[in-house]
């Protein structure tokens, strides 16, 4: 994913990320944060994703959040 400014919390069932446009919560099983580069705003995650919840602020500033995450 791109556009990540901070990792708020993570464990094997939930990863909470601060992004340029809001907070993104990814829930699942066996979640692992692989590579993290806050300088580049990138994070690689692995695991079985069950849900993605986005709480946005400033929507529309730089395009769709999901479009930017999964380019």
C-alpha cells in the first residue's frame, strides 16, 4: 500500500494505519507487516484479510483512497 504516514497499531488480527486521507483498519488472520517505509509512505502486509475499514478525512483531495492504495 502507498500513502501511509504511520502505523498506529498492529497484531496478528488487526493492522491500523494512518494514511494521507484518514485511518485504515485491516482485520484478518495471521496479519504481518513486512516492509515499512514511512519516508516513502509504503507498507507491505501479508495475511488473510477479512475486512478493510476506512475512516476518511479530506476525501477527494488526491483521488480515491482505494485507487491510490492498490496501484
